[in-house]
């Protein structure tokens, strides 16, 4: 991205997990936006395997409302982070208020142990809220319930704390 003299390419891929078996790929010029690449690939997968019951995992670009609405409308699922465009800083703070007041318990997340003797390692903690999301898909208004996880990564928080102390 930092070199204008080199060609840029984006590759979107769908793969079966846990095999990593490629199901669909597309390569486009690097000056295209990511957002429009998701739906055609999802539709290819649905044509091959049928709609319903599959989970699509993507980055923040996959979190565009139109993509999430389409996936929900076909009875499939998605997992992706929501940026401030989808969940504003004010909304996030409002969701975190009960945590800061000690009213919202956090669920710990531990790294799986390699051996029974190994101590469990806390890697994150968080909680979930359910939100009804309305959107239009193919000129039809629909709504679905989205489970949103607010998670604090121990490693990220530790790194932030160390950088703060260094400054």
C-alpha cells in the first residue's frame, strides 16, 4: 500500500474450516474497496452449498450493514468486528457503564491448556448483549437479533498499559 510504483492486488477467498479448503476466490485490482467483495463470494458459497447454517468470518469491512443483513436474511451467520461506524464510541461507552459500576459481570476466556498440568491462561474477558437490527434486503424490511460481544483482550490491555507507562 505504501508503494505507488508497485501493482496492488486484493484477493477475496472463502475456505472451509478447519480444513482450509478453498471454495471460492477472486482477485481484483488493489484500488477497489473491500466491502463489495464479500456478497459475491458469499453468494458463490451459497450456490455451491445452499443457504442456511454456515458462519462467515471476516474483518471490519464485512461488518457493513448490507452484508450483515444479507447473511442474516439467508439464515446464515457472521462473525466480524464492528467499527465505530456500526457501534459508535457513545454506544460502546453506554454498554460499558454497567461494567464500570460493577453491575455487569464479565465472562473469562482462557487459552486451552496444552497439557493437564498447565495452568489456565486468562486471555480475555467480556460480555454479550443482544440487539435487534433492522435493515432492508431486496426492498424488504427485515430484522434479526445480533449478539454483540464486548471483549477486553488481556494482551492488548497490557501492551497499552506498558506504552502509557513508558510515555
